[in-house]
């Protein structure tokens, strides 16, 4: 079974430059003047017994004016890893994407360009499944650069059951889980009063116990980890990540897959160590990003229509997490938690943070509500994505794009 592992690596301006207006927001992009976690992630691949997979690193710049620097930075990191790994790594960056865009335009297919972008999480994830498609892989393995492999059998476990059946259902997608720095899968976060109402950590841990901490090994689950995801081409050639969701694109993809009739499984033997650097954004901003995400997903679910071949899903199907944030009491959760968060900021003398926390309440009832039908938008995007994948499956087109991705490397 041919597999492609894809690792996106996110980079920002040098630390002293700070973020500028218009820069993309990622959880913890590495400043260009720092080394980050990518080398560690790539080097840990040596532990894997099954080395039968392509390896692609995607260089993601938080701003357009640093794209060349980011691509060079990632290229230099790849050159510094051990020769056994270095010689098989493919770098995919803005320069490669620009050539693919040029090719599509030359073929009269400009309408596909917006589906292939190097901005925002969902678009990056779509490249994580588009590239394996072009390389002719049956399976895409999505990993993040703030992780390290500790299980030598990881690839064997990742490939297991894919394309077959689990409990009588087609197995076209599954997720493993994260081990925290202490080796446990639970999320540990210092409690603050506002978290009593925004009970995300508790509900996530409840879901983890229910699906990671119990048998059988493989079971359908309501959540997925974007940095430990395995997707078969039966799914990734049909359903894309939704470019309209601002973050939480992994669970949103699970929702999309279920709508289009695909099952998503959790493999409680497929783990990877998660070692993220601290998030650089203030709490009110992290909360705001989640508000946009949950409001959008709730509207998508609410606007579902009876369409032949599609499955209707409900927030209860996604309990305990993320279902608890996709119900009618979401605004109440936002209001209660943000008022307490605002008070917390005031107690620390942070008036600006207090005001931003309160603004989240207004945003949840206004700006976060999409001005279009997210369900219909998903159906439109899905059709265009399927057309793109069919078009690029053409041997001549696929080999032309493959040549761009592989650079001077010999084609199969």
C-alpha cells in the first residue's frame, strides 16, 4: 500500500518584527530567526520500522513577503537531517504551488486555483491530501511538525485496515491520538473560573476517556487529531477540508466526511508524542477563534438538507466533544465565560484584554454567523474538489504536476 506522509511547517516573521496586520494566524508558527521543531520531527522518523512511504514537508509562510525566506529556511533544515532521511524528503513550498497554478492556467483550468492555496489551515490540509493524490498514493498520513515518533510500528498501524472494513463498514479514514509531554493523553490546563462555562478541556478529556481509553481498538469517534490522521484515497478524492472554517479543520473534516457517508474511526493504538511550544496568542483571541469555528459548524449542521446519498448528522452524534459546543446554548456559554474572562483581565489590570473578551459576546451573535449557507457552500466545494481530483488523475496532467513536486528527482 503506497503511502505519503505530509508534514506542514508554519513560519512567521523574525521574533523582533512581530506579527503585522494581514498576517495569517496560526497557533504557534516558528519565527524565522528560530530553529523550531521541524528538524526534531523529521529526525524522529528514523525510529520507524516501515520506511515504505513518501515524505513531503510543506513550507507555510504566515505572510506573503517572507515566502522565499521560509522556503529557504525549511530547505536548509531538511538538508541538515541524516542522509538516510534527507535523500527521500520532498519540499513543497510557494514556488511549487505557483508553478502548479501556472500549469492549470495554461490548461484553461484557472477555476481550480482557489482550491489549492498555502494560506489558512483548511487549505494547507487540502494540499496534504492533494499531494499524495498526485504522487499516486492510496493513503495520506497527516502529521504536524511539533510531534515526534516514539512507536516503531507507527506506519504499520497507520496502514492497517485502510481501504478494507472495520466492523462491516468501509475503513477510509482513521485518527490516532496525541501523547502529551508527560506521556498521558489527557489535556492538562490550569483551571480559571471562566473555564467552568467554557468547559472545553473537561469535555475533550471526557471524549478521550470514552474513545481512547476503552476497547475495542478501532471505533467510530466524534473527534479527530489533525496531526495524526490517516485518509484513504477513496475519501480524499471525494471530500475536501472546508476552506471556510477558520480553525478546527480536523474535526470539521470529520463532520464533512460523515455528511458524505464516510465513517471515521479512532485507533487507540496509534499514538504520537505532541510537544508543542506555548501558544503566542492571548486567551481572548484563542477563544474568539473557537467561537467563529463552532458557530460556523453549528450553522453547517443546522442547514443540512435531505439530499440523496448524503447523511444528516446532529450535534448529539458528536457528543461529548465537539457536540457540546454545537447546540443552541452556545451563545450562553460564550456570554458566561467571556464575562468571567473579562473580569479576570480587569483584575490583572489589562483593560484591553477585558474589552476584547466582552467583544467576543457580540461577535458570537453577529460577525461569527456566516452570511451564506455553510452546508450549501460545502456541497459546492465538494463538487469542485471531486472535479479537480478527477481532472488531475489524468496521466498527462498528474505527471506534469508530479514533476513540479519532485523537482529534478526521477519520476517512477
